[in-house]
């Protein structure tokens, strides 16, 4: 009698623990919201923060990076979930970013009377999807994780009921994201039709040996359309148009979340599909991403230069355009991977740069959230004289801006940019290195201009006090700012903690 192969497989619960715990805490928070009285709703925020901290700690048992689960029967290398070193680094970035976002959110949720249960449920749900995505190794799981991370973000952007800017931002974000997702799904369907598989390892093998030229054409179209979807998620030009209005209309902690965690989701997905799924079509996505990188950094930095310091929300708009420019730098090593003999080695520069960017950008948003408590307009002019009102806060913001600019004492920003330059030069993309160098110089102007404003004496119209009222810093906001500052200083003091990821193959 022939032996029947069992289709039932064991699940490595430890491997999937971080996103699973995050999703479970989201459900707990949603149910708890039904029973807690209004006076105790603040406990939901602290519970969500504790859950995210526990999810970060669950990464420690996985440091060996050798776990995988949901594999095809008889094909142990074709798995849907892999907890390798790339996965763990991005999950740390995502969950750590969500943790800092939660700390930034505790006071605004109460002060602006946002629905606490919905807010924390949506934030945790999005973080769970974002943590699942870097572990996804088949196109179906990857797309599902991407949408689980994105759909709650639409609602979070528009959660300020009755606010016209918030509603407009949510609508723009939703419509453009849905269009991009539709294009990406069309591309995934073309790839599946050409290869007959969704697992990235099997897709890569099939694309390298397509027997029919018509299938090769279909596959090339699928690769290009899939890239369009991820270009939107990474805010790459010309798919960046939703960013400024979305950041301004969203609650400030959510703008910080989108600038860091949202980008991590898009870039990790882009790395997986290009390096692991489509290496045979590097001649398609390599040049395309190089052009996108050059266009994105140029558009972002040029728009940041044009910000009017007296315009309402100009500080948030500058951070939004800065994040577009930084997305261009993050794209550079991925484009270089298309020209490299070892693509998995080249993407380490993107991971190292993303870790640096996450720490200092969240810190900059934390300072913006603090300034917004006394200056709701959050204009660049409102930061004038910040050093005289809050010396430590001004020094922290100046440090974050210098890190983003790549100047000492922001050593980690300087070293991260050098790492990206090395990746593009090693790939032989001299023209892209020149474009990046020009953009780094352009960005120096607006970063240094904002830094200089912090140390100038405050001015006010006649009859008005020169100093803004100085209120105590809330505990949660102060904790988030202190953590971001400590992390930025630690990385600048020991940049090898991050840069070593650029020295080896993560995938």
C-alpha cells in the first residue's frame, strides 16, 4: 500500500511570535475599550505600548536567523515565512518605530479627544502587518501583509473627525494607494501566469529559464508593474504626491509613523521582490530604480528648499519633503543591487541607512510634537529661539537635523551616506553618485537653515511676548524624545553597530 504524504505541517510559533503578539494585543485593546470607563481609557495606550515592547523583546530568541515555517511539502526551501537576519532587522525597526509612535501618541489621543480604542487597535494592526512583511517569502503573503499595514493607516490619517485637512489627507492617501495596489496586483498576476508559482525562490528559478519568449514579455511587464506598486509605498517620485498633504492632515505621531514604518514596509517589500524574486530581470528593475532614485531625491530636496517659514505647518511639510529626498537615498543601493554580482550584499547599505534614518527622523517628529503643544501652527518660524526656551530640546533637534544632513556631530548620518556612495560607486553608476552628491549639498542648505533658526533670539510682533509659554514636557513624549536622542548619540558614538549590516549578505 502506497504511503500518503501528509499535508499537515507544524508551525514554528516562536518564529511568528512578534507579529502574532502585536495582532493579539490589538484585539485585546479593542475588546478592553468596550468595558473601560472614559476616565481610564488612557490605560489602553500604556497597554499597547507594553505590548509593542514585549514584541520587540520576542526578537531576542530569534537572533540566530535560521527559522522558517509554512514551507511547501517536499520543498523545505520554499517557505512563506522566514525569520532570517534581514527579517529580524526590519522587524526591530518596525516594532521599535511603532513603540516610539505609541509613546508620542499617548497625550495627543487624550488632548484631541481621539477615539482611544480605535486608535490603538488600528496602530497595532498596522504594526502587525508591517512586522509580517519582511518575513514574507511568497507574493500572496507579501501583498496581504502590505495591505494589513496600509489599510489601518488610512483610517489613522483621517481619525480627527470634523477636521477638513485630516479628511482630505485620508482620501488622497486612500485613493492613490488603492490605485497603486491594483497596479501591483496586476503585475503579481502576470508574474504568476508566467512562472506558475508565488514563492519567491521558485519564481526566481522559473524566471531564469522561461521557455517561451511570450512568457518572458509577460514576466517583464509583471516585474515593471509590481515595481510601480512599491514605488508608491516608498514615496518615490513621481508617486510621492500624497506625502505632504497626508503628513499635514494626519495626527503628528501618525505622520512620524508613516515616515519611518511606512517606508520600512515599502523598502523591505521592494528588496524582497527584486533581490529574491526577480534577480533574472535585474536589467529591467536596476535601471528603473536608478532613475527613480535620482528623480526622487531631486524632487524631494528641491521642494524642501521652497518651504515658507511663516506658512502654517511648514515644519511638517519640510519633514515630509525631506522624507521624500531621503527615500531617494534609500533607493540607491537597491538600484545598485541590479548591477552587482551579489545583490544580497548590496542591499545592506539600504538597511543600515534605514536604521539611522528611523532613529533621527522619529526624534525630529518628537520635537515637532512638543513644539506643536504651544504652537499649533507648527511653522518653521515657531522654532526661532527654541534654544533659549528649551536648550536640551533644541540641541536634540539640531543633532537630528545634522544626522539627516550627514554632518558632524551626526557621525552616523555621515557614515551612512558614505556607505550608500560606496554601494553605487562599486556598481559602476557614476552618474547616480554625482546626482546624489549634488542633492546632499542641496539638502545641507535647508537642514542647516532650520538648525540656525533654533539658536537665534525669538522675535514677536509688537505687543506680544517674544517667548512662547513653557509647559512641562509630558512623560510619554519626554520618554520618546529621550530614547530617540540616546539611540542617535549611541549610533554616532559606535556607528559600527549599524554599518556592519552593510558589510555582509542579509538575505
